[in-house]
């Protein structure tokens, strides 16, 4: 099961919702066709999407597992996915379709499962064996929990950050963070063009999320500032925003570089920033 949300997780999701709403309102002010018809409905959609994106970034292995299971359950004739009257998504064998989900009294674990259930290289056969053992439909999320256990799918929350640590801070107050990011942004702008691009397009905070958000939320830089320093148009950055941070191969393709060149450029950028920020303390 996914870990319980912490206070900082909720704050991150709220910040993401606020940021996207600001983007939308900014676009609405410039282009009439971007106007929001119903604010409450739009914010509800934003909230759902932000929660979905948060889970995808925080738990990438579980997200990948869900996507793969959904594909198999909807493509293989033996299986089916359906919704109950309570809008609960249920998974099971196709002959069970439209039956309500039941809670497995004893869900299989790695310690009592058969070899077929644990054979993730043959997922359809594994799912068939799992359903044969359980004997009834179950909610899709419950199935994901069972399969994650049997296939040993785990996520490790990213604990490191690409933003150099500020040695002057004991408390991460907004004012101190803003002062530090102002100094960091000044140094980033002085980097060579390709170093700026590979750094910003992959910049992550301590949760592995898009760290460019911090520059916006603390009024250190605007979208147009971030785009210009990253070597993009403002429109291009807006289109990329929900995909950030980009992986090395994607950055390499955009900049017409090799993956190793991207890695080397970012390493050089980090070393320079670390030296410069240490001198400024």
C-alpha cells in the first residue's frame, strides 16, 4: 500500500495546484479562449491531476505497475476491468465481470505463493494464477497491492536534491529560502548556455519533483525568466512543465547531444555552483 501522506506531501500538492491555477489565470488574462468557465470544476480537476502527478513522481514503480496491469487486464480476453455502481474499479476474470469486488480473506504473499504467481516475466499467467487462488473479483487497487507484494515492486523516495544545500540555514524559513534561491539563480544565469539548459531541465528538489517551482513560488524568477535561461520560449516551457524534470535521454535529444555529454555538462554545472555558493556564504 502507498505510505500515508505527510504534512509536507500535502503542502507540495497544494503548491502544485496553486502554481497551475496561477498559470491558467495568467493565460486567461492574455487569451480569451483560455478563460475558465467554472472555477470550482476547474480547481477540482486541477486537484485530481495534481494528486495523480504527485503519486506518479513519488511512486514511479507502483505507477508503472498499475499502468502495465491495466494494459493486460483490458487487452487479454481472459481478464476484465469494470466499474461498480459506486464507481469503484474492479478487476478479475472476464467471466466474473459486473460482480462486486470482495476482500480476499487470505491474499497470497511471497511466502505462500506459487512460482507462477511470482513470475512477472509472464504477467498474464501470473495474474491468472493469482485470480485462481483468490477466487473472486477484487478492487483494482487491492490487486495492485497483491501483485506489488508478489513481484517485489518497491519505491524508494528520493532523498537527495540537485539544489546545493545552504550551509547558513538551520530553519528553512521562506525568507531564508528566497534569499538563497536569489543567489543561486544569479549564479545559474552565469553558467554557459548548455550547462544552464541541462541543469534546469533536470533540476529536482528533495522529493524528486520539479525544483523550478520553487523559483516561481518564491518570486525569484518568472516563467519567461526560466524559459530564457533554459534556452526555451515561454510557450515551450509551459508545454514541458508537467513533464519536468526531464531524463537525460530526453534532454540529449532536445539539445542534439549524447547522454554522456548531458551528464558531463550537468556535473560541471553543479561543481561550479557548489564552489560559487560556498564563496557567497
